């Protein structure tokens, strides 16, 4: 029996019908098709309180501790971000700030060494490509290992979201499949669990 591959999907958008969330759902489907035993979870960045040092020192809230545990136990993250004024949204940056801090008595933050794939989407033609630059820079400063792959930035993205919450456009799915394959290759082979 294979050890389940643990993947956490993180949408930088808090919108219910977000194109970024649809891209991640499609990536989740592709991972499931390729990886066999898989445990895919989602981190809702909008549920975390605004980061401040005093709050951290007084004891992080339950959503922060749950997010930290979720990410720390993952084999990899997949983050999709929109662009707000050319940058990642504040809710996503806030989540990364929390995840970059040790929580719950742990000596290490949840992002250090964490394998992370990055993509983006927006209504504009550039597909929030600029937001990926700063997202990758922040992840690098936090010690995450960003998957090397040609940039996946999906423009005119809201029109691509189907009624099932997935993206079916063949060119976009092919780009997502390439990113998925790069992520799985970076994760490497899974160990077997003795029965």
C-alpha cells in the first residue's frame, strides 16, 4: 500500500467562484489521476486573523494552529494567486506571514523546506504573472522550495471556469498538467507502508 501523497491547495482568492480556485481544483484532479494514493486538502487563507506579533506572542488562534499543522504535514503545496494592483492579495501574504512563524511549540515554521508549485490567474491578459514574481520571492525568503517550471499564468480566467468548478480548456489543462508533472517529479517516488 502506498503512503498517501499529501498536497495542500492554497488559493490566494477568497471569492467563492474564483478562477484561481477552479485552477487548483483542476490541478487536484490531475494529481489524483497521476499519483494514486493522495490526500488533497485546501487551506482557506481568508480564515486566518491579521498577523501581528502581539497576537502571536499571546498564543496563536485555532485557525492559525490548524493551518500550520496542515502545511507542516504536507508533501507539497500548490498556490494559485490573482493580482491585486500587480501583487499577491493581502490575505495570501498574511497566510504566508503566519506560516513563516513557528507555532504550537514547534521549532520550525511550516514553509521552510516545503516543496511549492506556483501559478496564477486573472481576468486580464497577463494572468497575474507579476504577482508570481513577488509570491516566489516571499516563498524563497521563507525557505520554501519552489518547483522549477515554465510560468503558468492564465489570462481571461473567469470565462474558463465550468459549472463543475473545473477548467476544461485544452491549452490550460495542458499547462496545468505540465506543472503537475513537474511537482510530482520533484516530490519523487513514494515509500510503501508495510501491511
